[in-house]
């Protein structure tokens, strides 16, 4: 009996456009968890593909392939730093350990912009309890969206990243291994992502959610690729990853993908 491919999907609204069409596709089984948690599952071969952040991709880039379809980038209120006092006085930062790329983003921006290198305090994503444990709190995904107007001292890190680099921050990419999915299956995931990106209004639960989703980029273009490259360079410079990985696009080596360049260096 052929195993049904397992796909790791985040529960957060900003990923919903790339996931929603797959809920009705019986060829796949969806595993819902935070991107970092599914990044671990993908590494341990408990998933055939997953929406993961770029740090999880970078750590195993020689084995991984990025599916040549839309990613999630840009947006507002998806990665937000809340703080009690001044940004330069932050000594401790409460984070959920599963949000690996966003934690790295916070580390980069606090060091680059505010000369701060806070110690990380593991915590669940509850803002009040996080701020009792640490000087600042990092919220990602739906918790960040819910708290977007409830706390006065806040900093949208995707906005700050664009201010620093002029480029969007990429939240998630579809990633697999070379032989984990058949060509038909990988094509189905990519087509579902394109379908969902083109009809993102279908994923919005209400008008507020529609406004939120309209702020994101669901694409894979030169600006987004440049933003990914810059983020990986910063992560390397700050000692997070041992080298700057190549972007390996599934099918690019054989010409089956729709993204230019085989094993394109970043």
C-alpha cells in the first residue's frame, strides 16, 4: 500500500492561502504545527514536505529542495517585538523556540539597530506572561496578529527588516527532499499554492483578516529572492549558520521547475 505523503503546515492565518486548497486533496495528509516543529519533523523524515522558515532550510539545504511556487513574504503584524521599556535596554527576550527564523530575525535587528544582544527565554506565546519573564517578547503568526493593537510598545520586525535592507522578509517556503514526492505530487502542492495565492480572500475569516492577508506577498520573484539571500547572509554574519547556502529549486536541475537557475547561489 502506498503511503500518503505527509505535509507540515503552520496553523497561522498568513500561511492559509498556500494551504487551504490542500485540505480537499485526498492525496495528502496535513500535519498542523508551528513551522519550527515541522522543520524538525522534515529533518527527521517524518514529513515528505513542509512550509518552513529559511533557517530550517539553511541547516539542511544540501538535502532540501524548495518547491517552485509562491512563498509567504512581507506583510504586517506577523513578527512583532513587544517591550516594556526602551529597545536599547532589552537584556532578555521571551520567545517560542519553534519560531527559528523569526528568532534569528529578532537577534539580527536588535544587534544591528539597537546594539542589543538579549538572552533568550523560552516561553509560550502569551504576551502578558512573556513580559513578566523578560524585558521583551517576540510574537509570531496569529498571536502577533491578535495582539497587534493591544500593547503600546511594539515593533513590527518585518517592517524594520525592509527599512534596513529595502527587501521583504520571507516567512515560509514549501520545502521537500529530491525523492520524497513524485513529480505529480510536488506539482499538486505547487498548483495548490498558486491557486490559494490567487484567491487569498477565500482564506480570510472576516474583513479584518482580509486586510491582513492583503498585506502579504504570495510570490517567488526577484525581490523576494534577494530578501532571502540578504537574510541568509546576515544570519551567517551573526554566526547563526556556518555558511551561506544555495537556493536549490526542485526541478531546476532538470528543467522541470519554473524558477530560473539550477542550484542558484545566494
